[in-house]
């Protein structure tokens, strides 16, 4: 069965409380001074200054030959290990464990956080804009041309933060041209890709002196919006999907969650950790792995408790979204949006937990 189409003309509004979240330093207005060494020397490139206006995935890897000798992936792995402390020291992000994080910071009285699930075909790309105009791009889809058109459409001229949930081509190919928007920081799962697409991305980010760091349960302050970077649970094998980076967004009482192409083994690991930052309700939730059968589960969704599910999907030969996934979403009572049917799906969240939803078609 197809999911019930959400209303297109009338914005919805709901209010929900969120578990407490800890404070961490805000994004600085200027880049740190001094020129850092290149990745070949094993240190981080300096972070770029950032100003911006506002700003999706087949299941497996893109192709490309393996290379002999140290590759961009090897160098990046060394680079990532040495940089997180630098970012914490300059106030950009804060290392935290998965336990209760204390009292939440006071939310601003006005403004909205904008989350756009971009229509990039069979792929993931999510654009986040804070009330202050800070921007983050989570994945970039399979087509650089398609993503670039979307970013231009929404007036994005700079990026503060770029996140690759994992290194599959349907999540990172579009990030290659997006690197020209000079993201200050690039976060990934610490597993370098083995494809030419991945190596092009690394080179493009090095060219704009972005700072590389590994997901490690940091909290990043995107203006007044808190982005909790969710690292894979311990014991995951070296598989890109099973090490997908999660992102739990909070703006006051408004919350959103997205976890790339996580599979059941990873979500079960997170459930075993009993993490409050992954405990619902969430007003907005991105369907795992484009609605694949090995993504969302009844137990995981019972923990997340989504009000709205967005499936980032396009024409594909994988059967996405599967009937099993659609059935699970219906059982939660959530509204279901699909980028292949509704185009770009946009949520405007307010600090009191209310929000509006809009679709491109």
C-alpha cells in the first residue's frame, strides 16, 4: 500500500517536550588565525569563515578502483584522529558521552530552524538553517549537478558545516561541488571510502581548507540550534552503513533525527546504550536507508516515536521504500512524506515545539 499523502496546502503544528540537553560553546564568528599544515603532515587544515543563508541515496557504494600506497582515505584517517581536540578548544564543538547532558540552554524567543529534505533523486541530502542563518549540509545525494541546483534555488552561498553520514556515492557525490561553498568543518564516520568519488571529495575539501573530524558524540552549536553528532555504537564491523553517523537536532522543544543508512545492527546497538538523545518523541524523522527492509524496525521506531517520517527516495531498482517499512510507519501513526512524490519537504520548527510542514508538490 502507498502511504497516505499529507496535506499540501495547510501547514501542520504540534507541540512536544524534549529530554534535557547539555550546553556547549557557540560557533565562533571568525576562523582561527594561522595556517595549519596539510593532511600529509597529519594535522588539520584551518577552518574557513562562514556566513550563509538557508540550505538525500541507493543502498550501496559507488564504484572506483583501489589504489596502491597511501591514499586520500589513509591520510584522512590520520588527519581525523588529531583534530577533534582542536575544534573543542576553539569552542566549535564539545565532546560528550551518551548520558544525560543536564539542563538545556535557553531557547530564543523568536525565529525558526529550517530543515529541507532536498529532492535529489535516489539519495540523501538534508539542508539545515538556523535562525541566525548558519547552515549545515548532511549528505549530498548522487548527483553534483542536481544538488548544486537545489542549493542555488535556496540561496545557499556558504556552508558552516558539512556531514557525510557514510561514504556511499549516493550520499557523497553531490558534496564534491558543494565543497566550493567552503564549509568550515567536515564530519564523517572515520572510515575512509575506497572510491574515486571519495577521493575527489577529500581533495575538494582540502582545497578549501576545511577541518576534518570524526563523529564522536559531539554537540555542535549551529547558532542557537544544537546538533548532537551520534557516533556508531562500539563493536560495529568496518561497514559503511553500519557506521552511519546520526544527527539529533534540537531547537528548544523542537527535535529532529536522521541516521543515514543505519541498519538493524547499529540501531540495536544504540538502543542497548539507552541514549536519551535518541529517545523520542521527535517531530521530524528521516526514514533509514530510503525505506529499506533492513533499516527501521518496530523496536527502534517505538523508541524514536516520530510524528513525521520523510523518505528520501527516487526512481530505483531496490524496491525502496519497501512495503514492510511503509507498514511500520503507518503503525506509528506518523505522517509520511516522500521526496519522489512530494519533491523537497521543508519543516520550519519553533522553540516551543510547534512546526509547519510544506512540500514542493
